């Protein structure tokens, strides 16, 4: 307990660029290639207090020790002389040789600094590090986009979907890199293909390296080819629940807003659907009223709606309280329509179960009729 008149300063925790301050005694650095190639790391200003370098003058160097695997190694903190006057942490070749084993992995781990004193730190690598809280927010936002079959989103738009709102492309890039590596571990595509530069419509500078070095994609392909191929893989992938399970959420469902009670619309009234709007991506309006009219049309006298492809009945399988859980499929995707068009909820929409819906959107262009015939033929065998 502090004595009378003693002031205790509690510094803020959180993620700052590639560093995370977990508590007053623990800092975590997410490694990258430069960490191993240059035997060091630049310190964000927000964590200067952790290494006690606020008072370090331009050109000054302070010796510290890093204890790793039971051995003590000399390292130093150095403030640059030029205008930026950044502070960097460096160590010597003897410790770099010990760290080199982690440079040979197919991903870069986290390294944890445990603070013993301002001049002494214990170091360990965490090769199974969990995603940071901010990365989990970004992953959840991307899974929502995938559930709604949206292909791309800009950095700024993705930031606005999260609670923490990462305020720069660099920070968002760090978080995406973190998620990508987890996707690779889970045998999923490179999810960062969805996140593009507003001006170019392509992913950021590090995307090619991630595809080639982490996911093992063909290095002969151009950035554009890698981008399109990965987007196709994302759309075809039916295993995104693995990432959802890892971050502790249920796989998001396609948005289906309830029918507003104050709006009454007959089946004869035309609905204009497909007008482009700018939200977080170039998506297309999907009118919830049309879906409800479709469901009402196909509902039997018991209030049940069966899949119009395979015949699955939620009410029969799970009970009457689940009878209305059917999904609604646009027979011709509205993204293929040229701007707004008049939607016929009866002839343009069809209720299907989630399994058949997933197959229809798998990307091979199978039609409702062809899939229905395929199911019927398999049942005859």
C-alpha cells in the first residue's frame, strides 16, 4: 500500500498499432517480418511509459536486459535524432539467433514482455495467441457481411461497423492481418480480400504478401487475380462458422427486418426493389415487405411454410413455434438487375430452407429448377 503523500500513476491499457498493453506489467507485441529482420521494434508513443522512455533525449540510448528462456541478454532503447524522434527497442545478434526459430513458422506469433523493472523484462513467445478484442469486433463485422453475401467494403466503412472504430488504415491492416492468420489456421480463405481501398477498389499493400506467404497462393498471379480468386473462395466457403465459433458468437444470419405493422401492402401492389444505396458497401435494397408477402403466399392453413426445393418443414421437424423460420430467395439475384425494377413477390421470390439457400448461392449458378430436380433425382436412387 502506498504511503501518505505517494502518487501512483495508472496508465491506460489497450491496443496501439501492433502493441497491446494488457496491464501495468505486461505488453504484447504482434510480430512481423521486420521484428526478426531488424532485431527490434518501433514503440508507439502511447506505450512510452511502459518502457520509461518519455524523458529519453534525441540520440540517447539506454541499456536494458531481456530475459529469455532462462538466459539474460543485453538490449537497448534508442531515440532517433531526426525530426520524428521515434523511440525504438533493439537487441543484439545473440538474442536474434534465439528468436530465429519463430521466423521459420508460416505465421508470426506474439511476443510478451513481462516488466520486472524499468530496465529489466522477461520475454516469451505465444504461438497460440487469441485474437485481440478489436480484431474480434472486425471479424464479427466481416462475418455479418458474408452472411449477407456482400463482397467488399472499404476500410473506413468497416471501421464504422465496429464499436472501437479503428481510426487508420494502418491499424485496420494490423487487425486484418491478425484475423487472416487465424483464418489460415482454421482452413478458411483470406478474409481481408473483402476490405478494399476506396480509390482503387483493391485490398491494401500487404494483401499480396498474405496470400502468397501465409495462404500459399500462386506468386505468379497479379494482385487483381489474387483479389478476385480470394473473393470467389470467400463466397463459396461454407465453413465460416469455424471463425464464428472461435470468437464465441453464432454465425450471423442474413438480415431480415420484420414487416412494419403500420404498413399494409396487398399482393397486387408493385414493389420497387434493387435501388442501389450506399451504406457500408455497394449493396442493394431488399424490401422486407416483399419477403413477408412471399411467405404469406406459400403458407399453408396450419401456418407452416415448407422449402420449395427439398420440402423441409421447420414446424414438422422442430415444432410449430419454428414454422416461420424459412428463408426467402431471389430467383434472379437483384445484383444482376439493372437498377430499380418492379418486383413480383410471388413469381420473383421463393421460400427455401437454409441448406438449399446456401447451395443456390454457392457460386456455380445452379437454378431453383435445377436444384429441385437434383434433389428429386437423388431421392429416387
